[in-house]
């Protein structure tokens, strides 16, 4: 089972059972102060007993977000591309796992893989991420355009849930994201990275209509502050 809590933009809290059988709490791209966020950073942290991991897909401010502050205050391990990991360590974060695009990152209780993402960044390559716990696989694409190797992500990691950007301008738009669903073949897709700013305005219902007409994937549209429980 997995619980996906949407914090707005590309920011998610994921709870899933780890390989050790215990629940793990993972923040992905925690820009909790984003304009669509349902909570303040202070209220969010007060409401959480623990955060085990923070995963950062790239160093743009709308994805790095409050990672450094959260990591210092909670002791969460930060997983990110190696070059950005060095920068985060220089800011005083102690538990950083710097890795690269490739195979499994060795953590004790989750299966983590950094995947390609076609985007820009200052420190290291932008990435997506695959998380796998005891029985659920989740793919967060980060900021990316469409690329054919998404087929391999689907084949190798068989994500049950995919989070894909649909806002266009900086990432895939609806047309490209719908094609990505065809390549990945996840059971569930959650649209993200839209309507935060005027340039990335998009209609998630249009995305849902296209995807569910062409594929067997179910589209789950979350408003910031909503949670989806799988299965």
C-alpha cells in the first residue's frame, strides 16, 4: 500500500512500506511554500512525526524548495544527483546520499533509482526517480520533456503509479505527457507541475480524457492537500 499526499506543484509526500516492513515517509521536491500549497512549512513539520528521505530531482528553486531546512530539522536523508548533493552538504546537511543516473542506490529499506530527465539545472543533471518499497513501485518524472527511453522505465521498474508534469513551457505538456503514459504503462498516473504560474496553465481533465481514451491507465487528479491511497 502507498499513500500519496499532494503538496502542490511537483511536491509530494509518499508513505509506503519499506523492504524492512516498516512505513517510510519520503518527500519529493519539497517546495512546501509554493503558491498552491495547502499548508505552511511550520504547520507541515508540526504535523509529521518523522521524515525518512527527501528526494530532489534538480536544483531549481521550485524543486529544491525547503530541502535544506527540512533535512536539518528532521535528520531526513537527502537523495539527489551527486553534484547537487555536494552543494547541499556545504549548506550543513549531514545525511546526503549523492548518486547518479544508473542502477539501484543502496539504501537499507527502499529501492531507489535516479532516471534521466530532459531539462536544465546548474549542479549536475536533472533526474526523475523510481521508488520501490515492499510491494509498490512509484515513478516521479521530475521536470522533463518526453523521451523514448521512458519505455525502459516502464519495462524495468513497472511503476504502479507515475507522477508526470503536464504544464508545458518548461516540461511536457498534455500531448507529450499522454504519450509518456503510453510508454510507461503505469496503472495510475497523477498529473503535476501545472497551474502554479500562468506559463504552465493546463487542464488536468483534458489530460485525463486523452489518457483514459487511449490507454488502460487510470488518471487520478489531486488538488493540493488531497491524498490518494493505492491500491
